[in-house]
C-alpha cells in the first residue's frame, strides 16, 4: 500500500515511499516546492512547506 499526501502549495497529490519518516524533506513533483513531512496517520502524510534556510548573521 502506498502513502500519499497533498502539496500545501499547489494541492497536487504526492505519492510517497512507504518508509518515509516525519520531518523528512521532499519535493512536489508538480510545482517543485520543497516540503517536509509534518505527520503520518493511516497511510496519509501531512505535508507543509519547508522553512527557508536563513543565513546566520552572527558568524
């Protein structure tokens, strides 16, 4: 059984590998947004847009 999620940006259905983990980073095949797995419940993954990497001004 495959796992799926919905892209929060373009609302496309995203097929995921069965062994995907919470906090894993992936890319939407339609809009190419970088997404992160927020939760997994009953073969359905909750996805959100990954936060942008910010430069550390303290270094």
